[in-house]
C-alpha cells in the first residue's frame, strides 16, 4: 500500500503535468495575453486545476473578442472590444451580474414635460421637435456645483445583479447635490434590499423605475450609513431602511417617465436644462460585455435567450467623428471596464430597447413654467 503522503505527491505531480500539457494546447498569443491579463487584473488562482479552467475560458473569450473586432473593422465601425476583467469567466458567471427581471412601463408615473413645443407624431414614427435648443454635445461629468461634481464616481456592483439600484442612485445622487449643493454618496444597498417586489431578491434583478419610486416614498440613506454588501440581497427580508437616517427626505423627490416616442429628444433636453441623468433598462448582448472603446451601434442583444437585462444611467450625449450620434452611459462595473467605466451607445435608434423604459427624478419636481 502506498502511504498517504506518497499518494498526495503522485497526485500533485500528475495534476501539475496535466496542467502544463493543457497550457501547451493553447497558442503563444493566448498564453502571452493570459499572463498579461493575470498581472493587470491581479488574478490569483488557488490551484493548477483552477488556472487550467480559467485559461480554457480565457482562450474561448479571446477568440470571440478577435472575431468581434474583425467584424467591426469589416463593417467600418470605430468600436473596439477587449479582454477585460471578465475574460477568464464562463458565460454563466459573467451573467450573474445581469438582471433576470423584465421591465415595466410604469404607466402610474407622470410623463416628463418638455420646455419647448415639439411636433406631433406622424405615422407612429418619432419626429424631431421644433426649437430643439440644446447643444450638439453635452456631458454632465463636466458640471460642478461649489466645486463638487454632480456625477459621482463609477461604482462596482460586483457579482450581485443589482445594477438597477446603481442606476437609481446615479439619478438620486445628482438630484441631491443639485438640491443641497453638497455631494453625498447614497446607498445602493438600501434600494437592493428594500425596493424589490418582496419575493424576488434584489440580486436577481429589478427595474430602476421601482428604485426611484421607493426613494420618492421613503427617502434614501447615505452609503456610509447603509453600506453595500455584495451578497446581502441574495435573499429577501433584509431591509433595515427604518433603522437609518435619510439624506433625501421622503416625498421630496418626484419621479418621471419619458414618452418612448420622444425619448431621445426629451432625455437630451432634461440633461441640458435640468442637469439630471436618466436611468434606462435594456437588453444586453455580448458586445456590451466586451466593449472597450468607441460607439457601440450593432445590436446582438436579441440573440440572447433567455433575455438578459441591465440598468445604466445616461449622463451625456454627442456625435462621433464618424457622424454617429451617441449616448454617454455610466455603467456599474467599476472603472476597469470600458472607457473608465463608461460606454458610448448609438442614440435615437432605441438600441436594445434602451429608449423604451427611461425614468428620471428631481427633488422638488418640475415647475408649472415647464409645462408649456
């Protein structure tokens, strides 16, 4: 009989040889990029077997990203895709941070009323409003009050599918700083714990419209008083909103939805005149996941089955050097994704239903003078 210590040595040697053999099956390009990836993203694998599995996922994603870049180049698009921090993950792990909850139309919310008259709809199609008095480019990240930015830093939802709470807070933080002249980081965890349907945990997903409704009714605490915990909202029944002080008072903030037939124009106007971002809830494809730079304009989200959803905040707009109009979108996957945590997505085309369910909010609400 072989002693236990000898068995352990034999098994260790076997797995080490097997891992080295598996590594040799990949191209030098893949191996070189995998080493760079590990260093850049500070990836540390516990065992040789785990490293082998991660390399397998990396090799598959590496090939797919090459294909996406080749496809974009052939189509003459300036968008690029890259090996981001998700490159060693299988689809199931990457998609754990996406929402499984379908959006609602929020017909109970008032519709945002533009400051300037617009055309009536013609044949069911959107038409540009008369007197569209906004600049060609506008970015809320450039707006400060008393030295404070009105758009807070990009955050990280990590592996919880609570993107909807981060999109909510992107709106409420700006509404709060515009009202108080002092920026405060607000609590995503409170939204994730308390604004769900009651039977669906916040980490499974949700709609930012429901998050904004919760803040309207209950107010919102600071992030320091109700801190974010990655896995807390994997179960229901964790809401402790009644135990913390609020920064935004209950009933002080009004929530609005946008008419999807005029969403592009009204979102732009709201940002320029009211300095408020817009929360959007849309379908996600793999091009969004692997986005690196440029303007994303080719849809692949409807190829995902079942549908996967994600919430983000629109904080600006512009037009590219290739004459492509785009939204400037703040994501919640930290700054080591996309363009420092942001993505530019083609606007005015309802990309992956991005302009179908937009919501926003203002402390104090719209004035009667806005209702022209």
